[in-house]
């Protein structure tokens, strides 16, 4: 049986006005304010001149994996690889660089981790252009870090150039998975897992942990795989007919 106290509580609850729906317009205005209120810095000014688009420049400088914290973390990981390479003679820089770059690429664009992603869906700049500029910037920065780390660790030129193609393939895998799954975390998991599998497979086949980056016969498959993943990204980010 229902007590008088419970009945009274129900009546009070029924008399209270129901909460209004969330004002999504107000929410996105707040997001826009957070993204656009910051002052122009020298990097953004230069990007705006090069790209000839202030909006695209802002989308570039707000890339999560180009922010200072992420860049410092990338540098620390590759520095650890340099020290490990100098200590053991194993090219750990070449083995770490593709995984680090894949994580950066996966977090370069997508919902959930990018404050400018929702805004980029409603501005004149296309999703593909934002994606291309950000991916190239993140990839270029990680490649530069990797080359510097390889030079500091004294890795042979063949190895230094050899990991650029696997890095391209792993980054393409991470980006394709992230765009299809609409989750940066899933993209990172796919990229890192794929690269670990390649390293273990190479070690099992040749007995050398560095086989994934030193075996030249794998370069063409890496490039082919990267092209297939790029096609998936282009297809996923296409604009359906009848929409604008």
C-alpha cells in the first residue's frame, strides 16, 4: 500500500514544472566562444597567410595533437627511443616513431576530442580540407621529430628512410579507423595494434625485431596499404549527394 507521505511527495513532484529541453544552440555558441575568443598568435597568423583562410588556420592551431602538451610528450617518447638505441644498438626510434605518429594522426580530427570539429561541420571550409591540412601538419611534425631522433641515435640511413613508409601505412590505418568508427581512441588502438603485429610477425619470420623497418620487400605493400586506407578516408568523409 502507498503511504500518505508517498502520495504527498508524488503530488509535489507532479506540481513542479518539468525541466526544459537543453538549448543546443546556446551550447554551441559557448563552444564557438571558447574556440574563437583566443587572440591570434604568430603561428596562427603565419598559417592564415599560407592557407589564405583564418578559419582553416584556427582549425589547424587547435588540433589536439599539435598542442604543446602533446608535442612535448612525443618528444619525450622519441628521446627515450634515442637513449634505448644508443644503449642497445637496436633501432628503437624507428620502431617507436610509427606508433607515436599513428596516435597523433588519430587524435588530429574527430568528435569527442576536438573542440573545433563540430564547428568545422558548419563552416564553409570542407571537412576534407580540414582533415588534410591537420593530417599533413601532424604527420610532418612527427616525421621531423623521427628524423631528428634517428640522426641523434646514429641509425643507418636505410633504417631512417625505411620507417617512413611503415609510418605512413600505420598513420593511414589509424586515420581510416578513426574516421569510420568516429572515435580517436579506436583509431589509436587499431594503429598501435597493427604496428605491434607487424613487428612481432617480422621478428618471428627473421628473428630480428627490426625486420618490420629494415626489410625493403615490405615497402611496396606498406605503400599500397596506405593508399587503400586513404581511399577509405576519402570515401568516409565524402559529402552525400543532395546535401550541402
